[in-house]
C-alpha cells in the first residue's frame, strides 16, 4: 500500500501537521511516497496542491484511487478508522 504525501520541508516528523500525518501513516504500515513542497503556501507557489484540494496548505495525501485529502486532523481520523487506502 502506498500513499503519496505532500508535506512541508520541516526535516522531522515531530514538529508539525505534516509530521503528524507522516507518523500516522507509518504507524499503520502504509508505505509513504513523500514529496516536499516549497515553504510558502501562497497559491502560486504550490499549484499542484491547489489543483488537488482547492487550497494551498499541506499535508495532503493522495490515495491509490486518486482521492486527495487535506487537513491533518481529517487525515489522521481517516487513518485511525482504517479508511486510508494505499
Ligand atoms: N490546519 C492545518 C494546518 C496545516 C499547516 O499549517 N501546514 C503547514 C505545514 S506543516 C503549512 O502549509 N504552512 C505554510 C503556511 O501556512 O504558510 C492542518 O492541520 O493540516
């Protein structure tokens, strides 16, 4: 199972919303394909994220079926409920 995770450039999984999601995916055994996005969340700096979710913030996950989800709380709830598919 592989999930694509768009996340910030923070180099640890301990500090931010992106790290929280990364840890959550790893903890349930989902393989993560990580892509780091530019620091600025100005929409022009993250066009791929805006195209996927209609907003510029990360974390964003994309599941095997193409479903894209943003907001760390929403994503973590889905992981814990077993609803995130690689
Ligand atoms: N409420 C959002 C916050 C996401 C968030 O603040 N993400 C940071 C990276 S960890 C970001 O995109 N920061 C850039 C900015 O807001 O300018 C969530 O929990 O997903």
